[in-house]
């Protein structure tokens, strides 16, 4: 059919693509070529659907930047042939992958919707069918001939989120994700209600894929009683280049001199330190309390309301691209695609 909306489904792994082996009762990946047998509803969608799948589907705990490069490569290769993309992915690290892809797919002007499920698609009570069917519908949704959600998003349990604003919040409930600091992009009820003003504006420049990750990064989560020994060893990690420091409240940390000295020593060794909060909601404001003034003074960068998933993946991307301290800071504080409120 000419002009029919075309959607490419990329299956990477995760629970959604599993069925129960009748003999052993264990969950195993099913042949994704047979997806329409498992989900006959797909035949009723008035889009042309095609599927690609990883030869060896992975549990998302095994995702690495190589996986992101593979997904981005598939999107790049097929970019002009499809109107939108649905990426099926395990929910455990979906927020990291959606964040990473949002930074990799520069000038994206087509929908890339991540989804998965808590129960395998072959299980009677699965949440996978609704997630898949609605994710496809959203990936192909257009208004005045233009895609409604031309950005990397996550669809789960009737809600569409900006990918780089999501966090996995529940390992059990179907509502597995939340976006605490940014409104949902759509709500699927009888109709899919889009939050048009919150979706990124369509970009007109050609797609560019960014692939150069610097993986010499780490996350340091503060807790009362953290020891000097631990912090010293942490910052002595060979080749360390970037640290996301997970602080308390609005970006506060212990004000012990040894701690500030370790941070200063690290920054002098050219390690970039980005401050994000352990709180689920709200933002880092360095200097609001005395306990964050010291961080500001030694040169820690306040990460605003970025999620930990967005912060660490953005750090890998920015450090892969830039070396100059001021340029790194400017890039980390800039909104690439809506991951930080500026
Ligand atoms: N462990 C699975 C994964 O993340 C869970 C899921 O698919 O939701 O791959």
C-alpha cells in the first residue's frame, strides 16, 4: 500500500520476548519472526510492520555502550525507510539505554519508542501486548503529516515518558517507570492524549549518530559514615575521567575537609565531577546550604534535575567528545534533548 506508515520493531531482549517452555517451565526467548502469532492484534494495526532482532537476545543487565551502538546503527541504516521505531528492551536498564540513545541520535526527527514488559508476551496476564501495540501506534502517530513524538521515549503501562527523564521504580508492578521531574508525554486511555507542548520540537537537520563513549566514569553515592579510605581509593581508580556524585537533598554533602580535599585533588587530576541528587524529585542547587557551598568552590558541577541514568550516560558522551574543562562543563549543563531543566 503506497504511503502506508512503516514501523521497524527492534527486539534486543528482555522479558517481553519470552515464552514459557512447556516442558521445563523456564522462560526462553521466542522466535520473533512469529510475533504476529503471539500477538494477533498486530495484524489489525494499519501500519506496515517489520521486525529485526538481536541474534542473541540479552537480559538488559548485560547492556553496554556496544549495545547502544548496535541499536543506533540499526536505526541509522533503516532511518529513511521507516516512519518510526520501536525498541523492545528489558526494563531493568531501559532508562539508561533510552538516555544514551537520546544523546546519540542527534537531530532525531522520528519517534523512537522503547518498551518492554514485566510479564512475558506469551503469558496470559502479560502487560507486553498492550505495551507493544500502543508503542507501535505512538511510533506511527502523525499530525498534519509530521510525527507527534519525534524523540526517544519510553512507553509503559498507559504512559509515555521522555526517555532521558525516566527511572525504573518498581520491579513488580506493571507501572515500572516514572518521570519525576518532567511531565508525561502522553497518556493512553480510550484515546491517546498527547501532551503536545511538552514534546520536543521537530528538528530539520540530518540525523547524526554519535558513537564515541568514554567509559572511564563512575558513580559515587554518598551515605552517612562514608570513610576517607573508601573515597581516596575511589578517586584513585586508574584512568578515571568522570564521576557522578550522588548527594543528599538539593545537592548537599558532608563538609569534612578531607572530603573536599579529595574532590579538589580529583578535579586537579582532570576528573570531571557532576552533582546529582539521591532524591527522586527536585534539583541540585549548589550553594543553597553551607553543605554544598564547598562543592561549588572546589569546582563540582551542579547537575540540576538530571536523573542518574541521564547523568552517567551524558558524562560518557560528553567526555568522549570533549577534553577542555570549560567546554565539558558547558556541555553537561546544556540541554541536549530535554534531559535537564535550564
Ligand atoms: N531482567 C529483565 C531485563 O531487564 C527484566 C525485563 O525484561 O523487564 O532484561
